[in-house]
C-alpha cells in the first residue's frame, strides 16, 4: 500500500472560511438539476423559514474540496492523485447550507485500509458556521489504486 498508514487519525488545520454566495447556490442548483424554488428564489426560501436560498445537499463538496486538497498536497501522504478514484460520498446535516453562511471545514483521516492492493482512505470534513455550530459532516472514501 503506497498510502502512509500514519495518516490515520491525523487532523488537519481548518481551511479558510468559505462564504456561500447566492449565485453560487443557484449555479450549483442548476448544475445538479435542483429545481425547487428554495434553491433559486430568496422569497420562496424565506417563506419556507430559511434566511436565503438553500443549497442542495451535495453543495457541501464545494466546501469539502479545500480540505481534500490539504490531504492530496501532504508530502508524506503517499497519494498519487493520478491513481485516485472517488469511492463513496456521504453527508450528515444538522441544518441546510444557505446563502450567506460563512463555513469552515476541518479534515480528519478516520480510516486507511488495504483492499486487494488498493488503499481506501476515509476522509471526514466537519463543517461549521461562523458561530462554530455544526452544519454538516461530509465523508469521502478515496480509493488509491495500487500498482498494476
């Protein structure tokens, strides 16, 4: 296994805050075919009890991406990005992401397993708002293909 097993248990520093923009939410919503009015119209979102437009559940990957970049840039990780395949993605929400949120994410590597010559790395990004309150946990499993 080329992935450094000592990464398991490592917690990376929080990434810079990400300010969720209304147009970014709308663009992402169009890209994933989220057509509900709360994803596009601030008035519909407010009528539904939200401060602004609501991001689709998979929007959290936009924030998570910066944490995964930390892992992939880590010199001692032993991860060759050209051999990485995204194996799984999960989200656990406390509340929806809405335009205007300022979100900060922290990455933890919770598991590294060897499977048939490949490495499976589970990366958990805990995403909080400006008050430090949990918004969503995004969990990715990256498969690092072994030598062929």
